[in-house]
């Protein structure tokens, strides 16, 4: 026994010596020094598809490219899955889920970038905060860390810029609905300004003009402040429509705010291309303004496809799928733009994920449909038998659509054979509300609690893989970016 113990001791000593001679530490891991530390990604673009669960991305892929096609997000070389539960709920809302990505802190539903102990308290009738004294404290976001590191920053979304997801990057409130306060936190030097933003977020594009204007000017601010005028006074360029947006010259404009609608921007299916820029156009413009600025050490840009979520709440699947495709087009536009500015993405990390899923499902043993096109409803159509091609039917002998929802507003009361039979034309219409198993009020379909997809490309992307807690994503991006 003694000889065996000595042998083990000798082997351990030799092993430690060997590790030490290779530049490692006592645990055999590479030492964290300048020689073996990977280069940091000075540019980070964080894409968030709001509500874009796995079933939604699958349906969007079939809708746009067919079963054997692919979206740009499918082609990113690194991928994994993310758990989405919040501090107090199995099923999260967008506020704590995006805040988890941005801060690395689990928080309660409705809370925006605050400490775990923050209690969500509904705002006043004027949508200002009523958190109360001592109710939690702000926690730093990736965007704030980027500002501290002298990087250019931007927020792009198809929702109101004061909505939960964009707000989680730059503001701190105990309830996501306090959008008047959230807007005020964006205005440098003004009351309630978030000083952690230094001289301000450089680019802000999206909807939500109502929270920047006083009631007298058609807005919702009860304090009488005109935040648009205040931003202009601080040197921001401003665009309220596509024409003004197109006129922004990135070579001459360092900071800009675009508020293209009073509330959320239009669904991509409904968008007037002459009045509202696409998500891809906003993303490309933001990159042109933020990337390779000689006075900055890089950039941090958050891009949200926010109305995917809203269409899913409505159970209007076609709108959700088209907005997912528009989101994917923005990802492609960003990769192409950054490849021009940073060939090989040697200094750029691009991450794509979702904050939570919804209850959308693909029903039945349907035959392959191919992509949706004139004359072919595709995945939006009725489920058809993969052998005979005839409509599949339910227990009532009635046809049903491929896409359905676990809950939603369109649930037939009683036997489905008491209602008119569904047709491909009916279920593939822009405004059709897919049927649901559980009846909810109009627009009341809920989030789901399953895991979401995450993918990455560029410098540091290889750290984004496996099965992750949402709060872990913050640490991985922070480390990859050297923040």
C-alpha cells in the first residue's frame, strides 16, 4: 500500500510539472495571459427575435424556403439552446428575458434591468414609474459596458423603442409599462437621464414617438416635455419617416434617432415601403453609422425583430412568419455589411437568439408543402395526407390547418363540423387567426416556456454553444467582447 501511494504521489508531481512547463496553471488549464488569450470582438451585434421559438423558426423556414431550404440564421456555425424561465415564473415575459441577456441577472416578470429583489409595480396612469423607495437597484447592461469602453452603441427595433426588449439595453425600471420614464432615460442631460449612457446611445431606430412628445403635440407625455426637441438640441439627427431616414448621411451624422410611427412599426406584410424603413434597412444604416468610427473602440448594436411576438399573440401566423423572414433578412444584411468592414469577421461577434417562444405548433402528419408562393399556401395551408394528398381530418371529420396554437382567440365552440369547413384560401390569408386548443381573449395567446435557439458567427462565436441559462449568455458575450 505504501509503495502504491508513493507511486501516485510521484505521478501527480510529474503531471503538475508537465502542466507547468506548458504554460498552464496547477489545474492544467492555460494561463490567462496576453499570449494565449483570444482577441476580443470589438464589434458586437446582438439579434433578438421576440417570441421566435423553434416552431416559429421552422414554420418560417418552410414558408420562405421550403422544408429543405434554410434561413440565414440556420447557417451560422455555432449554435445551442437557452432556458428562458424568469426569477418568479416558469414562463417569462420579454422584460426579464432580455434583461437576463443584457445583465446576467435573473429578475422578476415585468422588471427591466434591475436587481433580482426588485418587485414589479404597475406604473401610474401617465405611464411613469411607481416603484417606491428601496425597491431594487439598477444592474449594468452590455450596452452600458460598451459605452464605458468608448464603443459606439445602437438600438434598432420594429416595436416602440421604449418597449421591453430595447428598453432592457439602456434603461432601468421596476415595470416595463413605465414607458414615459424609459423614454426620458434616453435623453442626455435631461431629468431621469441614465448617466451610465455617458453622452448617449448613438443610434436609436424604431417606433414609439408617442412617448417622446407631450400630450399637446399628440403624444402621451404628461410632463409636457418634448423629448424629440431635447434630443435635437443635444446634436441628434432626427427622422420621422422613410424620406428623412434615407437622407441621414452616416459620414456626416454621428448620432441619430428615428421614430417612424406613433406606436409600433407596421408588420412587414402591411408596411408601406415609402413611409417605413425595413428592419434590414435600419440595421444597415445603423452599422454604417457605428462601425469603424475612428473616435470609438468598436460598437455594440442590438437589433430586435419585435413584431414576431405581437403577431403570435394575435395568432395571425402569416404575419409572424413574414416578420421572422424580415428579421432573417436583417441578419443577412448585417453579416454582409460587416464582412465589407471587417473581412472574415475577425473583430466582430454576431449573436442571434430569442427571448422566449409561443404556443405555435405544426399539426398532423402533413405532406411536404414547399415554400409559400402564389397558388401554394405552403405551411400556412390545410394539413394534407402525405400519401393521398387529401385533407387530413379531425375527430369531427373536418379539415384543419398545419399551423395551430396551444391557446388563442379562435377556438370553435362545440363540434367543429357545426362550422363551415376550412379552405386553403381561408387559412392562408394575411389576417387569418389560426385555431387554438384553449380559448383566450382577442390577442391573448400566451408565451410558451420551452427553450429557444441561439446561434453565433465571428470572433468569439465558438463560446456560444451547448445548453445555456439565459443569464450565461451575458457572461459569454461580455468575455468575447472584452467588456
